């Protein structure tokens, strides 16, 4: 299992699938602002936002390690989504 900058994509993907509504995967990836935004959006949309996080988790698990690193680890974006 390859590690991306110390962050495993499998762990991030599973966190997004099971705890995505809490933004735990963003906190794991060091994107604290994105985690807080996710919590707020989950509360404001009555959980609909959690469906997007489920899709994001599946995409994280299916993308290559290099794509994962580029999009979520090495990226300077505050809120990387899809």
C-alpha cells in the first residue's frame, strides 16, 4: 500500500465513505478548513452533502496513487473537491 506524503489514500477514502459528513478525511489530509466547511454544509443540507462525500471517497479509492497525491496531498487548495 503506497503512502502519499505520509497519508494513505485507502485510509482517506474509507474515512470519506464512512465519516465523510464529519469531514474527517479532510482533517486526516491536513485540510482543516475543508473539514469545517464540510461539517457546516452537512448540517445545512440535512445530510445531502454526505452523499457527495460518499462519492468522493469512492473516487479516492479508485484513483491512482499519483493522482491522489496531486489532488489531495501536494495541492495548495483549501477545499479540494472531486
